[in-house]
């Protein structure tokens, strides 16, 4: 690979996202493809698969709005669970009900993990993302697997535990990826079909 000249912005491969000098990339429509990805790219093209071109990436504020909608939905579900078991949602539980209280807290975490995993794995978006017309995809535009969606949930925990710096990375990345998007190799795009 030729060294990238200082002061010049490298071009990125549309498939793997790695930076390369412009001279090392093949241009096909809006896509720029590196030598390593060339064979797979043209095989996808031959098969008619979705290609990684023309994405409109979702920015920080629209993603934040989607997260707020999901938070409200899960908050309502959590209140309903606590009330169904006769537990106070606000304030400390009765001393003799501490075991049930912690069991319900674990249930809340399981529901939140399942919510994100199932919706992103099946539809590419949680209800909050659907409301904001964004979705999670693989770099080639294909659907995210359930395992990748589950990994993304734990990646979001990592993004938050480091003072939310992982989320703030969206504002500084050329593909608007948060830390959990980088870890799981996903993209959040505007869903034009919605």
C-alpha cells in the first residue's frame, strides 16, 4: 500500500471502511473498493446483493431521539412489571421483599437486552429507531444478525460506562459510528423506505 500523503484525507473502501490512497481504490458508481474487497464486491454485484453505496448516516441527535423513545417504552414496561407484583416503583422495597425486588431488577435488564436484540435482529430497528426512521445495518447494507444485535447491546453498555464518550464519537466519525458500531461493525442509516 502506498503511504498516504500527510495533509490529505484518505479515501475509504466502501466495503471494509479502511483508509487507502485514492490510487489504490477501484471506483464503481459511488463505491470505492480496495483490492482486498474487490472479489467479494463484484461477487455481490453479480448476485444482486445490496451494495454499500449511497448511505445517509444517522447523526447524533436523531439517534438520541430514538434512544429516548425506547427509554420511555421500557420505562412504562418496568413500571407495569413492578406494579403487577405489588412492588413500589419509587422508594425502597419492604425488607421482606428484597429478594423479589432484585429478581424484578434482573428481569428488567433481561427485557431491555431482549428488546434491543430481537427488534434489531428481526427488523433492523427498535420501535424508537422506527419512529425516527433509522435502522441498523451491516457495512454492505444487509440485515444485522441476532448475535451481532446482542453484541451491540453489550457494546452500548461499554459506550455508556466510559462517560458516554462512546456515544459522542458519532459526532466525530465520518460514518457517524458510535463505539458500539465500531466494535460490532454496524452502521446506523436513515431508512428512506420507512
